[in-house]
C-alpha cells in the first residue's frame, strides 16, 4: 500500500510539473497564441525529443526488422498473420461499440468474429470482409470521444508514437480489456509473458512492414517530419472518429501516404 501511495504521489508531482512548464512556455502575442492553440502541442519540446529517439530506433532496429520480415515471409503468410492479429482485436472493438451505444456496429463486429474465428480458421482468413462485413472502428479513445471527452494535449509516447491524452488513456484501457492476456495467464506466468512479447512484437512488425513505403515517402517529402507526422496522425484519427453508420470500413494509415 505504501509503495502504491508513493507511486501516486510521484505521478501527481510529475504531472503537475509538466503542466506548469507547459503553461510557462505559452506565447504572449495573439497570433503566436492562436498558432499554439491550433497545434494543441504544449509539450512540443519534450515530444520532439521522444520523437527523435523513436525515429532513431526505427531507423536502427524496427524498420530493418520489418524489411527482414517482408523479405523472408511470403505475402500469403504475412496476410494470414495480419488477419489473425486483426481478429484478436474484435472483442475489444465489440465492447467499445456497445459502450458507445452502437448496437448495429456491435452486431457487425460479433458476426465478423464468429465467421472469421470458425470458417476463417482462427481469423487467418477474413471471409467476413468478402461478405461486406467490414471491420468497425472501436477503441476506448473513441468511446471517450463519444462521451464528450476532449482530446487533451498532443503526445508522443516512447515506441508507440503519436497520441493525444484521451487516446493514450484509451490505449491503456483497451490493453486491459483484451481477453487474450487473461487466457494466457491461465497457463502460468511464462505463458503470459510469452504471449505479451509475441503478440506485441508481431503487431508492431506487421504494422511497420505495411507502412515502409508510406513512412519513407512522408519522411523524404517533409521539411519538418515531426510536424508532418502530427498532422497525418490527426487526419487519420479524425477520420476514425467521424465514422458513422453500420458497415463502414475502418480507415487505414496508408490512406494518408
């Protein structure tokens, strides 16, 4: 209990110090303040440092691993892996669809999961997509948005990349909501950690492999790669949050290459 209290105090002090430093750096002139408000990036100095570290690690390690994955794993196998990982996200999407009151979309998600888990052999084949049952958008950041929670400041998280405060909280909640970790935990601590390493690693590698050319083009065509990534993230996220209706296909990052 004492360690938890100490942790809470430390986190509170860190949050307060960051907030105070952000307020101290606010511009005074009307035009500068308007630009400051439009970017909604009060922690830009810290964010840029984290962004540069992420970019360095990407060039040094993550991108080469993604290229090796592409070079050694045939496209049909890569497609099966991507489909399985996508199918594993369906329970969390379903839960968020319900939390948002989107019963019809939750029904589409449930149908997708049932079809792909059975006929699709654990999600390896996305038959539901061929039948126009497209994967829905559903995460807890979106749920908070539907409840009227604002985005909060723009953030760049270590290894995870661009977020805003609302979506960073949503990411944490979605991680807890995923049922697979609890099933893995039934197999013991070793099974649990093996699942965490493999699922997280494969999810990251597959997403990076799918966006090798897109990120390369974005980097080469940007005078300020940080600002460009911030803009692309917001466009991508705004499109996700704007999705309405029943069987609407979720946007993909490559839409913004």
